[in-house]
């Protein structure tokens, strides 16, 4: 679907990948392992080429958002950006779910690690938060930890558009916090959502679920009020 002109959401196996199609192409997340060919096919249907992808931004280092990277790199010379807190050679320090890290210590499953998680040698740009990339008139990196230590959101002030990865989830019409069982620190996740709620945006794009295209910041503020009332 086209969210706004030149910004597309590609949904594969319930995972959202955002494509920004300007003079150069920018990809936000890469889906599961096996998603690359369908991403490339969509790009070609737009009359563009995967070689035009200059930047791939990973919102967090989970296999459903980063698993397609290794395969996608066969099609494009794009630089890869990921928060430094989500980068590690040590499986025990990778973001949850913990079962994935345990399984990856077992041969021959250990050979799958480069195909599931982003490896340090695959990252060209280690972000910390505050960086601004060129797409959409300026795409600011907002560090939103909690789901993983290095989860980031991406905010276009000019387009009033925010991409949150899994810092928030959308189930049917409801906005929710990320699931506790696959998150590093839920209290930290709440703090990140409060930081998001202070931004001024109309459009909100999730890692899972359809985007909100009107009055999105008000919906996030409503969630914060609900959380505070429960607390």
C-alpha cells in the first residue's frame, strides 16, 4: 500500500517493510529470511531497481525485521544502519526472544545466525539516536528502547510521519505496547512510548498492522493516559 506519495508499506508474513522511493531508495526493515525476492519484485514493479537502494535501516535486531538482510544484500550495495545496542557477536547478548539465542548455539543451527540476526560486519552505520538521514526531507533517528535495547523509531518532521518498528504494536484498531515475553524491558518501553507521544505527527507506521494516517499522535497520547490510569 502507498501510505503517502512515494512511501510504501510492503507486508510479508505479517511483517511490515517500509520503502521510501525518492531519487534513491531507502528500506526500513527487511522481514523474515526469504523476504528479499518479494521485496525486489515489488521494487521492480515500480519501475525501479534494487541497485537503487542506498540505505537500509533496521529498527531492531529481531529475526522478523532483520532476517531478510543477508539475502537482500545480494541485490544491493546499500549501506546498513542499526543501533549500536542491538549489535553483538555473542548470542547471549542479542535481543530476545531468548530461545532463539539458545538454539543458535547448537550446531548445525549456529550456521543460521548470519541469516537471522544482523552481524556486526554487516552494519555500516551504528546509530545512537539523534542522527538525521536525508529521506523525506530529514528522517530523524529516535532511540526507543524497551522492546530491544537498540530499538529505534524514525521521524519525518516534514511529512509528520513516524515509523516505530515494534516500539508499539497495532492489533486490529488498537495500539498496544510490545509483548512483554519478547521484550527486554517493558518499563523502558513505556518510557519510550511517552517520548514518542511528545512528537508531533499525523501518520504512524508499525512493524505489524496497518498504519494510522490521521491524528496518530492523539492516539498514542490516549494510550499513555490509559497506561498511567492503570499504573
